[in-house]
């Protein structure tokens, strides 16, 4: 007996193109989705070349259901098949479901010989995993669905994959063996909220199921699985077919502030923090110290502004403005140069496991990485009223479309913040900490109602190549948040 999986189990991937979709704000297509072009069959010798599908044909094909097959075989022949049916828009290497979409599929049995199967059960699992031990695998979703049992009566034969082997109404208990072909359809709704113990006293808290998460640099994993189980009596072993699937929650930012919304609708530049103070979140003003050309002291005020709300859709953009103030005009020119400003998005993965109930196992583990550089360009912000001692610089950070959204599930967290690092300007020596300013923010999977954010950087200012700086600190900073 062997298990054959038709599609490799890999995390879902996403495509940048979906950010330009003009669908309804309430449609699941507001999510940054996978590549809309389906995998095409390879050509074989002797076939006429096929015409390349049009964009419309590819779009329709991508929106069609996509089936993934997982089989149990005996002597090379399938006798049990689990089929998972997912949206082709989001499913490339594994079935992937967005929040609100039911987990659909079917189970087929092809039994050439009598088999004493007592029940056919499908289970849906969602797990937070930090290790191989039992205490390191916590289920936050566990939904069993009995497709058939002997108590239901004798199932009906089914010769096609779209058949239904549900017993006839009022059937008597069945005590015989199954032989022939049977098919059961299933559709399971995932909960939008789950209750998990969390905190120092393991108090029950409500969480939203997070997106599938599995990265080699991080020990923590969020895994979803559907499994088929053929249950027999105690004298014979049960059969099981596991199949991982991806899950994408739908999270949206608050509505855009009026003036930012109007700018996107009209295709005009954003009004900055001086003209639209309600549309920007200001950081505290920090004092930068150092030396200019190793001869004179540097004293400068610095403030970072992020466009409100502090919630941004992956695959879109974070608008930024930087304000610098100093009586040293030469230093202002050096630090306000777009090439001198170093700002990145910081992602922090936080988790802990308590299988051993020790202080070390209760401590939070951190895995930190940073995005590509933001891009900057000169600004005319406040030009009419500002003095020579003030400079503004406009910027934006282009968000990757395959980012994992901000999440929380029990002792697992994905958190984001915008970080301004020390300036990288020739002739400037800075003193101070590792970073200058950090502003927490949220990454979501869908757009707010209304116009979509637009990239406003001039064509000559291109985004940096993504940087993957993985820092596994695993420092026991605190047992709990």
C-alpha cells in the first residue's frame, strides 16, 4: 500500500499584478492573489503547437476551480482518492482557500474486494507547531466530518466522481463489507474566530485564524491540513490520507482619510503633513547628534510621518515623509539627499512553546528581518512658509505581494514596523543607537473600499533589490508580552 500525492505540498505564492484589479471592494479578488495564468500542459512530439491563450482566457481559467488529488494505492492501483477543490486564482502548488470560502472536495472508494470499513471521516485541522513533541503542536481548528458510518445504513454505489453514495432515507444499520465504487461530496466552513489559551495565566482569548506560515529560518509554523480517514475495527489498521492546504485571511485597513482618498481618485500627488495633518501619523521629534566632516558638531531635529491609517495592503505602498530641521544648511543638504536616507520595514516573528514548562520554553523567541530600502525624492512640502533651516523629503516603501499579514494566534505573532536607521551620508558621523525611529504598523491582505493606493515615486527612483537579513535572536527577553 502506498500514498500518492498528485500535487507537491508547498506554501502558496502570490503575484504583484493583482494589486491593479478594479473589482468590487467586497470581492475576494481584492486580495493580492496568485499568478492568474494557469499551468499549461507541456507539448509532446507530433502535436501541433497550441495558440497562446489570451489574457481573458487565462483569467477565466485561473478563476475556475482547480482539483488536487491524493491517493491510496495497493499493488499499484488506487482504492481511495481524496480530491480537494480550490479556487484556481489562489492555488498553484497546493489548494489554497481565502477566508469565507468553504473547503470543498470529494472522497472516492474503488474497492475490488470486500472491505470491512466502518466509517469514512474527513478532518480539518489548523495547528501552531514549534517542534515534534506533542506539547509543541497546538490545534486551534479541529473539525471532524463523518461522511458515512455503518449507523447510516448501506451506502449507494456510484459510478462517477460527481455521484452521491449517501444511504437512502431511513436505512437500517449496515453490518456488511463495502465493495464497488462509492463517492461522497463534502463542504466545510472554517471558523472566522477561534478561542485559544494565551498569556501568563493561559486565559482563553479570541483570535482570527492566521495565514499559512512555514519559513525555514523560523521554528514556528502555522499549518492547515485536511485528512481522509478510513476507520476499521480494532483488528485492522485504519487508512489515512493527509493533504496540506493554504489559508488566507481577509483583513482590510480602515477607510483612507478624505484628502488622501481624493488624491488617488484624481491622480494627483498626496498632500503632505503640513497641508493635511489629519492624514499623517507623526513620530516624536528626535535629536540627531554627531560630527560634520569631523570638524563641527551636528545637531538636527528629525521627524518621520506615515500616511494614515497605519494599515497597508501587501503589494501596495506605504507613503512616507521625512522632516529635518537644523541651522547647519550644509548638513541639511547632506542628510536630505534621497541616497542618504535608510528606512526599511521590519518584520518580527514572536513565539514561544511551553512543552517542558520551563522558563526557557516560556520565553519569547524572536526572528527579525528587514525589507528592501524605501525610495525617496525631493519635496516642495511647506515651501512657501518654511525657513532655510527645514527640509522635507517624500518617500514610499513598496510592499511585496507575498508578505505574510500581521497575525496573532495564541503564543504566535507576526508584527511589523517602519524603521528609520542612521543616515548614510558622506562627511557625516552619527552617534546613537541602532535605529533612530520605529513606528508599529499593520500589513493586511485586502484593500479598503474606494480608490487603490498608487505608487508616486518619479520614474528615476527605483526600488532597491529585496534584502533578506535574518536575525534569530532567541533572546529570553520576557516570558510573556
